[in-house]
C-alpha cells in the first residue's frame, strides 16, 4: 500500500546538475526516514544520502558530500536530491527508499519500500 516513484533522471555532462524527485504515498500514522541509493553498472547498490522523518538530520556518502543535497517536503510526501558537479562515476540507477523508522540510516537493509529507479548518466 506504499507507493514510491522517482523522476528526474537523464543524461548530463560532467560538471552539470540534475535534480531527482521521489513521491511517496504511505500510511498517515507512519513516520519514516527516507533515502537515496544508487547502483552503477556491474556494482553493488550503495548508499547516497538519507534524511530523517522531519528532514532535520541528513547523512551523505563521502563520495557525494558537498555536491549533493537531500531534502524533504513532508506535506507533499516528497524527497528531493539536488546533484551538482556531477562526475562520470555518478552514473547509476538511483533509487528512492523508505526506512522502517524515523531515524536517518545508511543501511540498505533498514529500508522497506523502494521505487523502481531512475537512470542518471553523466558523460565526460
């Protein structure tokens, strides 16, 4: 009954920017952190960024820190990922996910609802 949908992926030149959006429909009594993960060609799915239920606490992978910003719009049940200074190795399928609880976490296993993924390709 929880539906997750990403949008905003595409092709961009290295050094450019993209903004990803994730819309979630879930139970009103649930208070869940959310996060972004990515999986590049031939690679394991890895953590990118996460935000607490209220959005005040955020976490970032070292590889994207200072370049990506995660934010939430609670009223719209929307998660955003602003990606700047993109590099070729940012190329991946990006997934939006909903965590079990309200605390931001880097652990993939703490996320129980996932979107279908959106492709981000960065050309050099």
